[in-house]
């Protein structure tokens, strides 16, 4: 989706935030349940780490992408906008 207006960019940002919150909520709910299930069924923790750790890495990347994406996008937008304005100015001159 190409967000050109402030409203479109705000909607995209809000959707990204909601997606991140769902990812965090599912991790916080499911992982403890997996550890309890693993502990109950296996007499100790056997397999839950093999799910929780990669999921945590993916969640970390999601958080990083959420916070970095806006800054990178804004900087790139400003740079490309300046380039396009310069090209337009050169064509008129």
C-alpha cells in the first residue's frame, strides 16, 4: 500500500501497531501455556524452549521493524521528495 496522505500513513501505522500488539499478546499467552504443558507432560521442561526462543527472536525482529520502519521511511521519503523537487526545478530552468 502506497501511503501518500497523512491519513493513509496514520492508518498504516495504526495497523502495524495493532499487528505488533497481537503478536506480543499471543506470545505472552501461548508461551507460558506451552511451558506448563511441557512441565506437566514431560516431568520437566523438554521442548518448550525450542518453540519459545525462535518465536522470541521473531518477535524481537517485529518490534525492531516497527520502531525503525517509521524513521527509515520518513528519511527516505524526505530524501526522495527533495530529489524529485530538484529534478522538477532543473526541468523548469
